[in-house]
C-alpha cells in the first residue's frame, strides 16, 4: 500500500514538473496559442478591475460579462490574480485542475478496476502531451477533463453505494461544467447514452423515477448560471 502511494506521489511530482518547467517560454510555432493565453489574462484582469478597483460589478454586468462570450472558468483564476497580479494566476488555476484530474482518475480507476491499472492510467495522463499543452496555454480542456473524471467517479460511487448524494453531485457537476465549456454537452450525451444502454442490457444498473428527479434537480442547480444567462439573453 505504501509503495503504491509513493508511486502516485511520484506521478504527481512528474506531472507538476512537466506542466511547470519553463512555463513562461513559448515556442514560435505555438505563438497563436499564447495569444489566446494573453486574451484570457486580459479577461481576468477586467474582472478584477471592475470588482475591486472600480466597484462597478453588479448582477447586470455579471450577466453581460457571460453573454459576451467570456467563460465562467475565468472566475476560478480571480482569487489567484488578487494575490499574484499577473498571468501566472491562470497557470495556477489550470495546474490545480490538472493535479485534481490525476488524483480522481486514480481513485475512479482504482475502484472500477484495480490499483495497478489506476497507477498506469494516472501516469499516462501525467505525461499526455495534449494535457500538458492544455495547461501551458490555459485552455478550458484541463477543466473539462477534471469535470468528466470527477463526474464519473461520483456516478460510480452512487452505483456502488446507492447514496442519493452521489447522484445529485454527479448531475450538478455536469450542469456546472456546461458553464465552463459548452462542448461538455457531448460528454453528457455520451454519458446518458451509455446509461440508457446499460439499463436496458444489464441488471446492475437500477435507475428509477426518484433517481431521475435527483439527477434533474442536481443538473438544474449546477447549470443555474447558464440557465439564467440563456433566459435573460432571449
């Protein structure tokens, strides 16, 4: 047990090195991605200025801010910007989500399969080139990965224990993830398709009307900001 914990810690350290090494350097052929990073930084700075400097951030501005195309995930970076006041605040946020993704990928795979496979899966994600790139250029994909893995972990816990809280938080996580990136809808559709097929073909998946109500309630609460923005927009 201790040996595998040590291996997991090593994987996390390796993931940290790969994501933080020369974080400020940008290869010429990836300059376009870096421009996107600067754009993200500008949006977080706009948030900070309007809330703490100009004191001009009310509910109307909040709705306008999101409808203008600025994604909810910038709010995650705001606390770190208050401390750092530079674009490293974006990288800190992305880094935290990446590490959490590895941890929950390990926990989910450990319960779903076995601990050895969980360590292999964590290691492969730690060295995944695309995941490292997502972090370096502060793309929403790192948060997408976290919410996908976290929701699968919660759902598996519900299917194993039948505790309603896990189903509720599964749905609310998915709903909130839509506010981070709308492409998460494809993950949700794939997830629901799998659940439907599994229920039809397997006796292990028991999903009654009360479970549906819990799921819909959790999803609605999680997606509340997105729902409010959509209603006000139309």
